C-alpha cells in the first residue's frame, strides 16, 4: 500500500480479506490537538456513513511514524484514543511501509 501522508484523503484497501477504508491524516497544523479534534470528527462522520453505505468496511486513520512517536504515545492522547476507540495505521513515510496496526 502506498501512503501519501502529505495529502488527506480516504483510500479503499483490503487486508486479509477484510475491506478497509483508510483516512490519511498529516497532523501538520499549528496545533496537533486541533488536528486530532478534526480527525476524530471526520472519523465519526465517515464511520456513520460507512455503517449505512458499506457496513462490510472498517475505517482506519493512517498517521506517520514520527507523529505517532512524538504525539500519539502521550498518556492523555492514549486515553482519548482508547475512549474513542480510534483504529490507527502507523506508516514509515521514508520506506512507505506500514509499521503498526492499532485496533
């Protein structure tokens, strides 16, 4: 899978026979908290739409490995992610490889 983390767009993919929709997020705004709030809101909207139009697909949010390490591993962010149950795909943008799937 090629991930262009400079662009924010949904991508349809399959993994182990499961149909997935991946929303790529860059988190390059002035405030990562604001970026997270927007990502959570978009995630909810896409998830609700998928439940009605493509219930066989699971939605993930893709982020780059640097953002994951510097921001998403913080305790307060982990709490938010756990409460929101946000599934993530962590991508190494240098090698263009998925390094982690977080459900």
